[in-house]
C-alpha cells in the first residue's frame, strides 16, 4: 500500500512539473517575445536606413536579389507566414508598383509589416499558439511560425548586412538578444 502511495505522489509531481514547464514556455512567449521582436524590428530598420537610397537596387551578383528586393521579400514573407497564423493574408503593397517604391516608402512598409507581427504576438492566446499545422511538410505549432518569421528576417537582414559591407558602408552594431 505504501508503494502505491509513492507512485501516486511521483505521478502527481510529474504532472505538476510538466504543467510548470508548459507555463514557463507560455510565459516566455507572452512576457519576453514581444521585446525580442521589437529588437528584431529595430535592427532591421537600422539596416534598411544604413543603405543610401541610390544603392537600394544594388545586387552583388546578377542572380542575387537587390538590397531593396531583400527587404521586400521580408515584407512578403510576413504577409505569407502571418496568414498561416490567423488565416488573413495582409498585402502591404501593390507588387505591380514595386519598381516605384523608394527607400522611404520601403522603410515604412517594413515598419508596418513588423508592427503587424508585433500586434499578433501581443494578442496571441495560448490555444492559438498551441494549434498544430502542417508547414513545409512538417508538423508544428503556430507558435513556431512566429519563430520562423524572426529566423527568416534574420537570414535576409544578414544578406543586407553583407551588401552594406561590400559597398564599404558601416553596418549598424549587432543586436541579437
């Protein structure tokens, strides 16, 4: 009988530990991820501002995206991935007018798209974050899409940083936390 009681206590402790772990993960997302996203947004903004307007069409090789296209690709990806989270595809600009978008307009588009993600992060509820979807032939939660949004932006922002350096422009100081 004593052994059975020990097993019950161990089982209850295991359930409590699992619940605390899940709570900590949720607390990270709601308490810390908005600030992580803000730092991501601000750093992307600094990188976009660092390139002179006359070099926005710069591409290091013919098959590379231009600096401008890298930033527009970030905006497009935000549109695509946020639709996986909430089912609403937001279009931040008319792609037919892409050639006429200047530096100032592009920085504003990037800001609007990143602000949109920030609002989704701030308003995300646990049930939505835990919802499972299939993306890229992988099973994941919608919370993972938020991390994918940041990872994708970091990837293309890093390419923009290389473009700055190739043009001899001092890159903004790194912010990665």
